[in-house]
């Protein structure tokens, strides 16, 4: 299981907020935060837990 760092957790919350508000994220603000599949799935799981 991949453990998220603070920046990745912040990204997950930003994704969740963007879903609620419809306001898109800026790619430049989050570029490089997720660099592999395991981390991407962990971020996805964090977004789902926030729901």
C-alpha cells in the first residue's frame, strides 16, 4: 500500500473540491505530484474516502 505525502493528500482534497464545485484545477499547480500508478490509485482512494 502506498502512503501519500502531504502534497499528495492536498492534491486529493483539491480533486474532491473540484468535483463538488466544478472548478477545474490548474495542471501547473499539481504537475509531478503523482508520478506512478500506485500513487495515482492511492490518491483515488483518498478522494473516495473524502466523499
